[in-house]
């Protein structure tokens, strides 16, 4: 049984309230100078997508190539002005450890967010169009990023990361495109949305991607048990002795940006880049 709180958190990206919008407009931007944005056509989704890009501090003064992290819900990653209820502080966090990595944030489609970030339909909430969303990333966005920036394009240097529905889709991405995404950060994943994600894991060939699981023990009734179930299936698919997956459960952790922000750097460093 899913708590009402979790359902509210599921839909908070979907319907923007007028008061929240007014609050956003009154905030100051907190995005660093290393963050820029552009728009790109997403024919797979029949819309235009706004993309945020973080470049390391030494990007312009070096000639080296960089790994790339693709992240969902870009509105909440870099800037308090555009975030719904606080940002991840991705740019400041990366600067603090002088991370040599590019981050590409993809804005969610507002009322289309549930469609984009769910690989299977839910009888009550619909959705199930993540295949189109991931095809956009793989066939349209990633080629453009690799063309525009100095990137390490191999799968071992390509990470996908997100939280909640974004965590669900990040996990699905390494199953669907193992040749593209070699690593995934799976935060507070909404595995409850459909049992098909468990079935897909059981039927998958050997899963070779590196995966970092994170959740709090105060998110929902089933979050920890769902994550443990997925870890068990993953360890049945491949030997746990390979040390390709890590699981962290935060005592008192809630389903919010604070949980994800506080654990972002540790997850990124464990995954490697």
C-alpha cells in the first residue's frame, strides 16, 4: 500500500500550482557559471526539450575528454529558481570535489512527466512511454552532446541517474540500452509502479552495468522492501561477488531533494567516471 504522501510526491512535478509558480519567480537563480541551457527537438516525444549542461571548471582551459552523466528532472538539479521544493546543488557539489565530468540534465515534460519516466503502464495512473523518452536520449540527445562537447562516449563513461520515477527509468535504461549506459544512479526508485520491472530483470541476460541504489527508510511503506527485492533479483542475475551494485539505505531519509542532494557525490564517486 502506497502512502498518500508518496502519491503527492509522484504528482508534484505534474501539475504546477499558481502559488508555487509565483514563489519560483521571486527566487534568485543559484546556477553556477558552468551551467548553460539549450533547446533541442525531440521527435520521439513530439516536443521541444530544454537541456541543462554542467561543464567542469577546467573544461575551457583543457583539451581532455570527459565522461557524461545524464540526469532527469533538470529543473531540480542546478537552480533554486526553477526547482519545485529545493535543488540537488549538482553544480556546487561537483565543484567541491573538482569532478572531471559533464552533466546533462533533461527537463521533464511537466504534465507528460509520468508518461516519460515510466517504462510500463500503471492501471490507475497510466504512463508507460519511457521507451520514447530513452530513444530521444540515445538517438537524438547523446549524439548531439558527443558532437558539441569533448566527451568520452563509451558505455563505461556514460552514466544515467535520477530519483523517484527518474530512478525507475534510470534502472530500466541499463536493461534496455546496456550498450549505451554502463552505469546508473538509482535513487528512491518507484519500483511499485509496475511489477513488469521485476519480470524484466528476471528475464534479462547478464546485467553488466554498475548500479548504485539509494533510498531512505522513511519514504513509504514499501520503498525498502521493493529495493531489497530488486537487489535480490539482480544478485540472482549476476554474482554479487562482482561488486557491480551498491545499496545504501539512509536512516530517517525521506523522499525529497535533501536525501538525493546529500548522497549525490558519494554515489557518483562509487560509480566512477
